[in-house]
């Protein structure tokens, strides 16, 4: 529900799995060019700026560039909210400046990792999502 709600707010087309652990998103409108190279450039920007890893369609034998799998299986709802907020912030910037314009703007990229921090999860300049997930999982085992 967190992913779907946020994707609808972002106006990003998606296919929601009825009984799965991922959402298939269409980010083709954000590509710098309609090619597999454009998909790879967008994936790198998302990973570097938002610190979120999406599975590119090319690696899943997709026919058209720009489709990604967003898997939420191993994260807490809090981590997922931060990740979705970062994606939302990044996508707004891409729509305004384009992938290439944003990729060369270090200040704008640094702002992306701060997105979602005002949600009361953790108030530090940078959140290591993997560490937060590991920390929460180890607490749940006690």
C-alpha cells in the first residue's frame, strides 16, 4: 500500500502484483533517451542520488526501456517510506531538470538523500537504509 499510494501521488504508471513482493513501474517518461543506455543512466542516478536500487527492465528481458521492478520484500515500512519519499523528490527534480542536468548538480543530488528524514524516522544528514533495516530486524529477534 505504501508503494502504490506514493506512485499514484507521483503520477508514475505501475502494475501492482496481486500477491507479490514488488511493483512494476514505468519510468520511461523519465529516461534521458528511449534506449537501454538511457535506462542504465536513470538506474545509476536513482541508486546514487536516492540510494534506492531498482531492477531495470533490461535485466528482466523487457521489450521496452524504462520499466523497473521495485521490490519491497526485505524492508520495514519505515524504510520503505523513506525510500519512496526519496524517489518522489528525485523524480520531481528529474522532471524539472532532466537526468543529465541533475546528474551534474552535486548539491541537488545531496538534497535527495535528505528527503524523508523529517518523517521522524531518523534525523541525521544521511540514512543508510540497509543499516536501518538490519538494526530493526535484529531488534525484532530479541
